[in-house]
C-alpha cells in the first residue's frame, strides 16, 4: 500500500503536467510562433498557405477533443491500481500506464500530422533536395557560447567531494551500500554539465537576414538553457550532499530520506523545466515578427511524423526540435544512432524489469540440503553453505527488524544483504510472512533463512540440527 | 551575414562560399579588416569538411579579397587593387548571361537597364551601411 501511495504521489501529477504540456504543443497560438504546424511547414504560396492554415485550425479542434478522450481513457487506471496487493503487478501496471499514457498522448498529434501531410503531398510541389539551400550565420561563428566551465566547476567539485568523502569515510557495508547511489548522483552532476556544453555548441539558427537578430536570438536561447542546466546541476549537488550527510546514519530512516529527497528533487526539476519552457515560448513570441519565412527550408521529408529527424545530408547531430522546444537528434549521425539505441534499450528494459520483478515475487523460495550443503534457491542458486561450517543454529519465531542494503525486499521475499536495526549486517533468504525462521553463523557471517512455508522451515531445522549435532 | 549553401548545386560548395563572401564584401555586409571565422569553426557550423572551407579561403586569398596570418586568422582585405576590367572568368560568365538573356527575349536596353538597377541597388546598400 505504501508503494502504491508513493507511486501515486510521484507519477500521477507528472502525467497531468505532461498532458497539459503536450496539449500546448498542438495549439495554433503556440505553433504559429515557430511557423510549424503539427510537425509541418506551412506552404509559402499565399493561397495554399491560407488553405493549409484553415485545415490546421480544423485539426486543432479535433486534436483538443482527442486529447480529452485520451485523458478520460486513462486517468482512472491508477485508482484501480491502488487496490492491487501484489508489488510486482502493481509496479508493472504503473510502468505500462506511464509509458502507455505518454504514447497515447502523441496519438492526437500524429492524427493531425497525418491529415496535414496528406494534404500537403496533394497540393504542394516539394522543392527537391538539390534546389534547397541551408543557411549559416557567418558572424560570430563558434563564438555564441554561454556555458563557461567555471560556472559548473563548483557544483561538479562539491558533488565529487561529497561522493569521495562518503565512499572513503563509510567503513561498514551498511553505509557503503549507499556509496553507489551517491556516486551515481555525483556523475549526474557531470552529465548535466556535459549536456549544457553540448547544447551550447548548437549551430546558430538563421531566422532572419539580419545578423543581429540571429545572434541575439541564439544568445538568449542558449542563456535560458545554460541557466536551466546550471540549476539542475546545483539541485543535484544539493541532493548528493544531502544524501552523503544523512544516509548511512542509523538514526535516519533511509527509505523516507530517499523518498522525500527524490520527490522534492523531481518536483523542483519539473518546475524548472516548465519555467524554461515558458521563457523559451516567450522568446519565440518575441522574435516571431522578426523571422524571415524564406530562410526556413521546407525539409518536412526528413522529419518522420514531424518528430524524429533523419537527414543523411546534415552533419549536425542536433537540430532545433519541431514539437515543443529544445533540440532533436539527427538519427542519421553516429551520435544520433547511439542515443537512439540507448533510448531503445531504456524503453525495452522497462518490460524486462517488470517481468523480472513478477518472477522474483511469484517464484517460491527453496531451502534444502544437498550432499551436506545447505542450498538456498530462488531464480538461481543464491546461497550454498557447507553444513559443516554452520554454528550457533537456532529456530526463532520473531525476526529482528531489518532493512535492505542490497538485494530484494518484497512482501513475500527478503533476499540479499540486510542491516538489523541497531545491530549488524546479515545475509537473508526468507519469506517474511512466515512465523518460523532459522538463524546461524557460517564463516563469520550471520544468516536468517526460511523455506517457502513454515512446515518446510521446521523440517529443515530438524535435519540441520541432527547433522550439526553429529559433527 | 547569412550564407546559403545548396548541396545539390552544380557549383562546388567552396565556390559558393567564395562567391558569397565576395558579395558580402562588395555590398558592405563584410567590412574591410573584419575577421572571418576560422576554417574549422565555419566547417563545423555549415556541417561540411574543413578542407572545403580551406579551399574557399585559399581562393579568396589568392584573389586578394582576404588576408591571412597565423596570429589573427583570416580577415577581409583592407583595400582592393583597382582592376582594369573584368577577369577572364567573369567575362565568360557575363557572356553566358547575355546569351541567356537574349534567348529569354531581352533587348540590349532591357539587359543594360537591369544591370544598372542592380549596380545602383548595391551602391545604395553600401551608402546605408
């Protein structure tokens, strides 16, 4: 239930925010700022342009109606999910709902795009690649940069220092287990810097014949992005330092710290992203009148669904995004291909992870003795302990309170390295819903184990006791 | 100053760069002594091989439109030598233009008037700068 509430708090509002953001992408007033309608350029000829815009306005009404239907079709699912007791099924539905909702939100946009594209194919003569020009601003080439390494040096250094001091300072494995988390966050600070640097190197977009307009637009835009990434880097640094100070201390509740920190962090970054989006929209609006339409080449055929950019002729790995604001990758370039592959792996990993979670939860644990070796088997052989090494064997009915350092902690399965509250670390392999557990020490390691059911645990305890007594 | 590159054009890209820089100098968008971008930076910005930009700069330098030195990079020349007339290549180009204008039905007067107007336009643009 707690996990359900956490998911609900974290994911449900995010989806609503995304709904309004996606909705804004398909509104005529926003699309006019860029001159791109549902991923397509309006024709340059006056008559055709008017007809195209009229059709786009018709599509806008349909788009908004379809968006509302998408919301109606999905908003109730998380409420039903609250009633499901299984953690893995719960998690799977949440993930599928989240990814499915994001995909579904694109459908109204793609429908409008399809209609406009078909109209354009029928009525507009496409300028061939040979006749099309690409424009470059000659003034200040390579000099319109806003990201200075010194700005990011402090957050990167602080994050790194927090991670290093925590890793070196943590002597017990309980604290040490969080080192990975803190190092990961320190790396994310560096990633924010690299992202800022990469976006800063984007080509100056030619929107006017006046160089001052082009340069000022590029400077303002890059400045907004630099501020956004810098803010992200500082937020990440604060979280890294916060975790380094709090995690690993026995008096601090680990789960609540990570949860509250994570939620706050996500909310703040989301607010910053929305704020940047608003600023960039205002900038687009400010420069709308200054744009020279002729300088925007109609390269619609390089944009799959008006969203994905694939152009072998273009050597730039990053171009201005058509939908929304920001940048889009050119998937024809090596960097674009790598990023695309990583994104595909990330998306594919979601169902794989869900499947693994379901298997973890629903595969019963097995504890048995094979050739005087205690074997603990779940999805794999997790522990193989020679019975001869076992000392201090006990049957207990009250399991000490413990929290996970590494491994799995579900309602029906505790597996891995755990920390006993106000105690030491131990290796655990048990069903926490049982009443009987066995505990022993082998090679200076404390173990808590059980079979899938109490009967199995009791039988195994008797067998173990006999063998240990005979030794 | 904005330069337009047409990938599919019969005119090689280095020639397109060269021509547009010359036009920029002529109409005042590029001032005498003004610094030009480095070969590598311009190639990255356009998204072409740096050898292509290098070739355009070599040509401009050879023809006296730009000067280069190791410390300051490439700059628009401060002064240009007065030529006695059109170069051989440009004379050939003009011949081709006259032929095409004739075939398109333009009279000599109409052609000269068009030339005069274009020349005046550039003069007035320079004056505005």
